[in-house]
């Protein structure tokens, strides 16, 4: 595992099969371990809803990484759009009367890559979340040619949601770099183990180049 962390360079998009399943923690843990491996690493939030000021997810990344707030957090580079209403970006932008410029977000990633070896861009919800009425998160990942790290929790329904996300990756021509299996707070060993086994089987068959990582392993590195 240390080997892939040391070679984790470039921009990666972190998404999940749902909301509230550990994307923010995963992003922070990956960034922390990359930094421990000697990489210069930053995190970015695609669009933050439900707060004001500096993105609350960026603040959580920094807490997990054990760092202070970056200058790029203060000037908005790591999250150029922070919206007040806690909803999908296409709804929050309508409430706040904000129009997204996706090239602006991408340009922020490029600027970060001029200073950092690795940038993790955390999305909002899953990859099919609409950013506008006619533009999905999957469109953005595909258009910007970002490799995807997908967080999957060990709870009932995860297999269904994971398989739908895999189908979306195929449909949008998204490169699935890795799957992070979040086993935190899991108390049903049968569910945890059977879901893990099934996901590994599907990945080995359909996405043989995709890495499988357990969140508990990330926290102990």
C-alpha cells in the first residue's frame, strides 16, 4: 500500500456511492498519507453547499492532515464556489443565484498542480449528482479527464449503488483508479465481508487495473 501512495501523483476526483459515506474523511486520509510519503499534496472541493466562508470539507481535510489552513483555502483556490443552501449544487446555485464556471474550477486545479504533486478533488454526493440541470458530476470528471477514486461504505445497499456507479464510469468513459471500502462503524461482519468479497470479484473481472483499499487500512498507515 505504501508503494501506491508514493506514486499517487496528479489530480484525482474523490466521489462516493452516496452522501454521508466518508468521502471527506477518505480525501483527508489520502492527502495525509501522501504527505507522509514525501509528496506535496493539496485537496480541493468541487463545490461546497450548506456553509459560508472557507469550505467546511476543506477545513476537515486540513484537520485530518494535521495542517493549518492553506493560503489557497483563504483565497478560494481550493473551493471557488461556497453556497449557503444545503442541497445538490444545481439547487443551491439556484437559491444563491450563482452560475458555475467549470473552467474556473479546472483552472484552480491546474494552479494547485503547479505547486503540489498531488491534488484530490472531492465532489458532492455521487458521480451522478447534477451540477446544473444539464451537467452532471460525471460530465465534469469525464470532460476534465480526472481519474476517479470511489468511496463505498459497508452498509446494506452498497453493492447496488457501487454497481450503478461502475456502470456510470463505463457510460461516461471515466477511469476508475481505485475503490475505497469504508468499514468504519461497521458491526455486521457478514455484511462487511460479503460486500467486500463481491466488490473485489467485480473489480477483478471488469476493472482489473482498479485498486481496492480499505478505509481502516488508510487510517493505520
